[in-house]
């Protein structure tokens, strides 16, 4: 068994599926990555940024037991980096506690001597100079991934899950529902802007209709800050530099002007449609198809055609 | 479950309500102060200047802790026509130091601060709670119902400080249903501008502030405009007669937009970013249309009792609200202490105070300021006169001032007799 | 059954000076996720015959959030004394110290702890996991739905890529929930009684966070795979996207709503987004 490096990415795998941010974490650690969980050997082939892979196959994914099993294995690794995916965040704090280390959560950059944390909705960078072993979580999307590498043959590590650590029991895993899929993952997004809600109208109802139309198109609903600030949609629906950064294939903008703070979070959609009364607004100017029309009316029409019953309210 | 019971319930944690609750608490009475918003001042609209001397009665050296934006050291009164502007500009450094005169402050800060004083004195503030109904026994008001579960609360005295168009005063039959002739509409924007830019444009330093009041800027609708400086925002707004507005068929935000675009105003606002828009009614009837101030078991104070001193554009509402609130609190505390049901001492207190004295003296002001001559003719007259005086016509010789005046007045169809009458009325009103 | 609701008193809307990175914040409070946690705690207590203890770690002003909890029906409240200035050093730290502080307020291990999924300032969501570690409890973080099947509590939590995991919780367990469930409206007598209740507080000696340097954040350049074309000229074309074939942008209209819907759906159809024919 080769010795573990000073900087190691630890990635939790469920049934051979890698979480978002796995390759970024590996790349940030110079390609050194340890996969733990179920189906690790198959998942190892899916990595594109790994130069050296360790795998640790366990019967189930349970943060308490995993942390207890891994803490001694990782003792000699000063910087342990996990992607800040749900399972990564779950494990990171438990690992830090069991290994008696500091946790530095939500990093945008990580080296063996310094960690840059992103705080206050990505507006503040806080740099920490490392003075002891740490556990770090890396924000997905913070660094990007380099040229794909062929995956090396993984090295097996053995760890046994203790049975005296309490964890919750997984009853079921439900597949994504396009209506609630995290926007970051969505391949199709319908976006709502100020122009979709008439003055005095209830924006929450409009968002509901948009979500229904989106569901009929296998898409998710997003919004601009004007909409989320008004409380018509949750903050996690806000696309943009201070909201969620998305990267769909299709983006349909309803009544959105295309402010840079909004478009800055849009990634590089292959197809963009803009429905707006103003033919020269930036959103329409950058769209593949600009439709000059009244967005609330168009939405209502789409709801009628796609869902049939929606107009009866 | 039997209803809560306290000595007094005050409805509305605006300046009037907090002042009333403060006095009751200081007198050792149990008092609950109900506020509809999530915190006092959450949604309260006003122009931006509070005349704070009335606070001397609340707290010595109040100016050391009041949440001030700027101390007004410059007051300008402007008269505008479409293309002209005449300004009387007054400034005094005296107002920049204690005990000060006017201050600009945000209502969210000021109202929270004043309510905090009431709470410190022992009042119980309950926010996010609307008083929905008066509780009565026989003819007497014995408490209020709120929109919370088990929301009834009983009290010896209810003080309604729920603002203009008071729902409670109407329910008690003290206030007739809204009469548009006695109300104006205030619309206001808060615009963000860097502190440095504000200080350069208005000629201010440190925490000095400016207060502009403007006549002739409302497109013929009786009313006026204002402009106040905060630390890094400007409040700009217009006050419009409701009847005039309805007749004109215009939207208030358009009137405000025209005011902001006037060549004498626009340079102050250039590049400012809109932060907030709001609109609110103002009781403008003055002394003559003031409702009865008490009924059995209940008092009304502040805007609820039309206490706002609104002479068109000169708006003093907050100080009158505090003054009347203090008086209501004292009168109620006294009645509770003596077990008397007589609340008429309230009016007496107000009459001895600046509150009703000023109102009585200025009772003609709203009418005068909103009159057609003051609104339409005098601005034009004054501006044209100034233009005549300042225009150099060489080689023609300069006409004498008296001649110029008579000529301009005649051109505007204003008879000297009216002018003298208005001047006399103005003198008696403001003098 | 003993249920704890952990409610923060965190800085809301911190402003960052875009040039210097200086921080400014003037307002603190509880966030929607924590109010949702409190509501879940109250509902579960009703259903499972439990008692709710509300805990906050903060300065004396934080009593306000505990009074909110008492008014809504929490049985007890306790505050752990700690001041957290809105500075970068505090923001860099995470829930480890907060979790330690919360456990000092507990005399026994509760059956269930409910937290928000993240606070408004620290906002890393790490406190609940550290709490679970300290209490030797199971954890369910980022929960969107809580239900009971008879006696056991089932938690639906978000996983990667929009999937969800349903967990059966043993006791003790720590759950962090997203906002969305509204806190019930307290009755007037309860609000007044809560205001009169003295709030117990316990001292806490906090350890300082790491030394830090803060500045406004500039997004880091994203790494892109290098172009693979055989010649330098082609690689440049590939990098810059020049000469790449692209449908020219079209602007149509003004259109009526039905025409616009036709245009929109037609476009989606042409580009393969409508798998089934819509009428
Ligand atoms: C520091 C900072 C961060 C920010 N972060 C974000 C962010 O993360 N995300 C974000 O979205 N914004 C963000 N903003 C706000 C951003 O600058 C814009 O204000 C916002 O994106 C505008 O949203 P909008 O397009 O919905 O509204 P508007 O700009 O008001 O545009 C409305 C559009 O609707 C059109 N319209 C009007 N009526 C109709 C109709 N009947 N039918 C069709 N079209 C109509 C109009 O022509 C216009 O183009 C940020 C701002 C700042 C200062
Ligand atoms: C545009 C404009 C500009 C103005 N400019 C100035 C100025 O520059 N200087 C100045 O001194 N004055 C100014 N005024 C007037 C001033 O705002 C008012 O006179 C003053 O606010 C009156 O105080 P108040 O306490 O009586 O009522 P308000 O301040 O209106 O307070 C009433 C309170 O009662 C609450 N409330 C109402 N109904 C209920 C209910 N049923 N249950 C519970 N709570 C309730 C409200 O939420 C509110 O907090 C201006 C007004 C306007 C509209
Ligand atoms: N100071 C605090 N007091 C009590 N609970 C807290 C505190 N800080 C965080 N929490 C709890 O932990 C959750 C996650 O916070 P954080 O780890 O700061 O993102 C919050 O939603 C609260 O439920």
C-alpha cells in the first residue's frame, strides 16, 4: 500500500455514482483521491481528474460510522478535502470531530498551507493559514476541471464500519423530481423576471403556474432577484451571482431584462429563449429566439396548452 | 379563557402610541402597546424631518442617543414654475449643535427607538398584532380584540394611536368616514447617493442636513414638494390634495417624476438610485376638522386625531403626535389612578400645550397654502418679478421696482386688494 | 420525549465593502429555517407527547428569539452566553464551538434536536453535524419533510442531483431542516406571558477561531480543458469559438399570446425538447 499524500480528496460514493464536485476536489488535491462508499471501484472509472485513486468499499453510507472508520486511516494526512455535496458535508464535520481537527467549511481554494473560504454569499474571501491538520469542504463549481485523464487502477484500502456508532437508517432513495431538482443540476430552466408579474398581482401564484409549465416541459423554475426579494419564490430559486449558478442546456426567460448579475449565473446554455416586451433588452439581444410578447399572457397560454386545466382557476 | 387585563392598551407604536405608553408606564401603570408591523416604524411613511424639542419631556439630552441621520442646518423654500425657480435659503450653524432644531431620521430607526424607551419604562410591546375591533360594554370601551388566538385584551383605557384614518376612532364614532377634502396624499421616494455627493451638492459637512420645501411644482394640483437629505440617501416627495389629484386625472408617481425632472431639482438627484417608493395619507383639515378627542374609556392621539400640523408643504406630524401622545398618556394615567372615568382632562392638557395652541393659531394655514392663488398665481408672479428685476435690458433704462411689481401683477391678473388680503391672512397665520 | 430546538441569533444581511472587504451589519435575528425547525419541534412534541427546550447561543438581546419560542409553545428556554462580532475571524469558524456551547446547556441527552439547515451568518450548516457527533446521535441534514409512522420519525433529505433519501431516525438524533414550514401564530396571552418570563442563561468560554486575512471575493479563474485540435491555428479557433456554426439569433414579434406560444413550442420542438407532441 502506498502512503497517503499530504493533500487528499475524500469523496463519498453511493452505488457507483459520484457526487457533484468530485473531480474538482480531486484536481484541487493534485489528483489524489480516496473514494469511500458503495460501488467505489466502478465509480473510480468515472473520475476524470484523478492521478492516484484509493478506494474503500463499505456496506453502507452512514456518516457517523464512516467517520469513525476513516479517522484513523486519515491520521497521517494533514489536509483532507471533501466536495461540499450533501454527503461530503455530512461526513466532513463528523470526521473533523473524530479526528480532533478544525473544519474549514465552504472553501473556494485549498492548498497544503492555505485555504480560502467563501463567505457572505460569495462576497467575502477569508484566507486561513493552516497551523495544524484540517478537514476542508470545497464549494462545487469553484475551480472547474482540467483536461480529462485516464483513470489509474485504484488501490484498495480496508476499513470496517464500527457497529456501536448510531446512524439513521436509509429507508428509501427517491429519484429526482424535476419540480424540486436543485437548479444547479437542471438541464432545462424556465426563468421568471419582474415582467412576468403584473403590478399588484400575486407573484406566488404566477410562480406556481411557471413551475407547472416547467414540469410539463421536464424543466425547473428559476427566478431573478426581483422575484425572490419580493418573497414570491424561495431564495434557492434565484439565479445569478448572488444566487444559484446554473448551467442548463435550455433557458427560457420570461420578462427578464438580463442584468449582468443575473446572466452571470447562467452558465452557457445551448439554447436561450427570451419572452419580453422590449426587443432591445440584453436578455433578448443574447437569446437565440427573442419573442416580443406579453410574458404573463404567454405563460397563461402555455399553461393552458400543456396542462389543460390550469386556466380554470 | 378569560381575557388578559391591563390598566391601558395603546394601539399603534408610531410616535403617538409610544409616547402615550411611555407616560403610562412611567406612572407605574400596566400598559400593552400593540403594533401591526413586525417592528415599530416598519412601514411608516413620512418626509423625513422630526422637530425634536418635544423630546425634552421624554429624555434629557435625547440628542445624544436619538438615531439621527442629519441635523438640519439649512432650510430652503423654493417657488417653481415650469422653467423658473426662486429660493429663500436660510442656514444657521446654531441648529447643528444641541439642543438642535430639526433632524432627518428614518422612521424604522426613530419609531423603534421611541418604542424602546416605552419598553424600558415597563410597557409591553406586542408586534405583528392588529387590533381588529373595540370591545364594548354598554357605551363604554373596555378593551380591544386582536387578530391573535385568544386575542382579547381588556383595559380601563384604550388609546387609539393607529394613524391617519383611524379605524378604531371610526368604530368609536369619533371620526366620520374619510373626507377627501380634509386629506392630502404624500408620495415619496428614497434615493441612494454617496455621502460625499450629497455633501457637495447641498453644501453640507459632517452631520449637517438640508431641508427643501417647494411650491408650484405639482403641475397645478394643490400641494407641494419636499427634498430632505439623509446620510447617504435623499428623500424626495410631493404632497397632493386628494380632490385636486382626482380632478387632474394624473397619477401621483407621474407628478413626482415631473418634480424630480425640474431643472432646479434634477441636478441634486443626478445618478441617484431608487431604493424605496411609498405613499400615505396625511390629515390636513387642521383645527377646524379635528374630531372629538375622547369617548367613554377611550382617547385618540396623533394622526388618528388629525393632530398633524400640515400647512400644505410644511409638515409637522411627528412632534405633534408625540405631544398629543404624552398628553393622552398622562390624562389616562391620572384617570386610572383616581379611579375616575373622566377623560376630558386630555383636551385641557392639549389646549395648555403647544399642540392645540399651534393648531388654533394656524387654523387657516392649510386653506391658505392650498388656495389657488398661492398654488398657481403667486409662484408665477414671484418668479416673473425676480426675472424682471434680474434681467438687464441696456440700452433701455431700468424700470423702478414698484412699477415692475404693478406691471407683473397686472399681467397675472392679480388685484392688489387680494394680495393685501392674503398677505394679511398670511401674517395672522404664520406671524 | 425531550426535544431541543436550536435557534441562532445571527447577523442578517452582512454588507461587504467591494473595495476593502470591510464588513458591516446592524441587524440580528433568527432565520426562516430555524423558525421551521421550531414549528417541527412543537408539532412532534404534540404528537409524541414531548417537551420542547429552546436553546440559543448569543448575547442578552438573543432572549428575543427564546421569547418567540416560549410564546409559540416551547416549554423551557435557555441561553448560552456568547458574543459574536460580525468579523471575518468569526465567519471563518464554523459550528464546532456553537455545538459545544449548546451541549453545555443540556443536562441530559435529548431524544431529538432540531436545527435550521444553516444560519444567516456562519451559514455553513456544520453546527448540527457537530452536535450529533458530540451527543453520539444520528443525523439527518437538509431535511425537507418530517413525518412519523406511529412512533418512529421519518426524515426526507436532499441528496446530490435532486434525489432524496428517506431516513428512519433512532434516538437520539439531530435533524436540520430547510425553511418553508411557517411557525404557528402565538396567542396573545402566551406572547404577554413569554415577555414576563425571566430567561435563564449559562456562561461559556469560547475558543477563538483561526487567524485570517479577509478581502472582497473575486471569482477564481475556472480551469478549462485545453483544446485538442492538431494545429495551433485550429486550437485558437476552438478556444475563441470563431467560425463555429450557430443558429443565427432571431427576434420575432410583437406577437399575440397564441402566436408567441406557437413560436416558443415550435422552437422547442425543432431542437428536440418536446419528445411528445403537445396539442
Ligand atoms: C450586488 C448585486 C447582486 C445581484 N445579484 C443578482 C442575482 O444573483 N440574480 C439576479 O437575478 N439579480 C441580481 N441582482 C439584481 C439585478 O441587478 C437586476 O436588478 C435583476 O436581475 C433584474 O431582474 P428582472 O430582469 O426580473 O427585472 P427588470 O430589470 O425590472 O426587468 C423586467 C423586464 O421585464 C420586461 N417586461 C415588463 N413587462 C413585461 C410584460 N408584460 N411582458 C414581457 N416582458 C415584460 C421589461 O421589458 C424588462 O426587460 C443583483 C444586484 C446587485 C446590485
Ligand atoms: C409623505 C409624508 C411626509 C411627511 N413628512 C413629515 C415630516 O417631514 N415631518 C413630520 O414631523 N411629519 C411628517 N409627516 C406626518 C407624520 O408622518 C405623521 O403625522 C406621524 O407619523 C403621525 O404619527 P402617529 O403615531 O399618529 O401615526 P403613525 O406614525 O401613522 O403610526 C401609526 C401606527 O399604528 C399602527 N397601526 C395602525 N393600525 C393598527 C391596528 N389596527 N392595530 C395595530 N397597530 C396599528 C401602524 O402600523 C403604525 O405603526 C409626513 C407624512 C407623510 C405621509
Ligand atoms: N448561536 C446559535 N445558537 C443556537 N443555535 C445555533 C446557533 N448557530 C447555529 N445554530 C443552529 O445550527 C444551525 C446551522 O447553523 P450554521 O452551522 O451556523 O450554518 C442553525 O440553523 C441553528 O439551528
